[in-house]
C-alpha cells in the first residue's frame, strides 16, 4: 500500500518489567543496608534519600514492603530496623551448621579430635556446629552454643587472623585445662567472621594438623558461597 514500507520482521522489544523489578529490589536492599549502617540515631527519610541517591517519594514507596515484613519500622520521620530481622537471623545458624557438617565430619575423622565451626558474635565467639570423631577412645565434649571471649582459645583468635598471616593458630589450656586446639579462619564469605578448628586432650602437631584445618575452613567457605 502507498506510504507503507516493509522493513522485515519486527524486532521484539525487551520486556522492561524484569529489569525494573531487579532495580527495585536492589534499591530496597540498599535502603535496608543504609538503615543498618546508621551508627548513631536512626536515620531520617531525608538521610536515606541522600544515602541511596533516591527521592523522598521513592524512599516512602520502598519502605512499604519492608515495613509490611517487619524488616524496618518508622518512628515519625525516622526509620529503624524491625524485629522481623531477628526471625531471619535465627535461621542463619542452622544453615551454617548444615553447610559446615561435611567438612567438619571429615576433619574430625582425619585428626581424631572434636571439630567445630565458631562464629564471632560481638566480642564473643560461639560454637555453631560441632562434630566428634567416631573412632577415638575419648574426646573433648564441646557443645553447640558454647561461648567464650574472642581473644581466648584457638577458635576465637583464629577469627582475627588476616589472609596475609599464618593460616592457623594453636593454643593450649586457654579455655579448658589440658586441652589443645588448632583453628583457622573461614575466609572469603562476606559478612561472616568465623573459624574452623579442632580440640583434643592430646598434643597436636601443627605442621600436620594445621594444613588439614586450613583445608577444612576453605571447604566450609566454599560450601557457604
């Protein structure tokens, strides 16, 4: 027909809905992080708008689903973290435990010592997963949930080791009289400060056990990625 030219098949336009949803999720997560990063008093709507580079109207829209899920709460113009985050946090330890168990079980059997995954909680270290060896006559009883200061014991001290330092640390008698421990940090998992270690009443050969503990810590890190 006059005035109409065919240019071949019409190219399909990409559906922007998926990209828009992804951007909204990213901004919502950035907003939640901005609330969490406030070190002093709760941030205002204006503070949050500046922090994530959005308008005040956009902040109000993003807050709606976060408030509905209890992840944040508003107090006038200020925004605080909500109790819903505690419910999410409560799910973390069981998932860490499940991911770490295969590596811990292999380590306990190789060394013949109680193996454990320990995470930092403030200025304390807490055992979140423990595996005892199956073939030893006796071993150290180490309960899940056990806490101690971060600056004591191989498990606590190893959490603070940097990647450019010796890969493992050993201690004797710091947490329990006569107990020997070797631990290595779990590296490469964002937001996680943790260590993998073994504890026993028998002296440990660091040159032999240290590399095994480092390998187990690396396996745990890989399982958590």
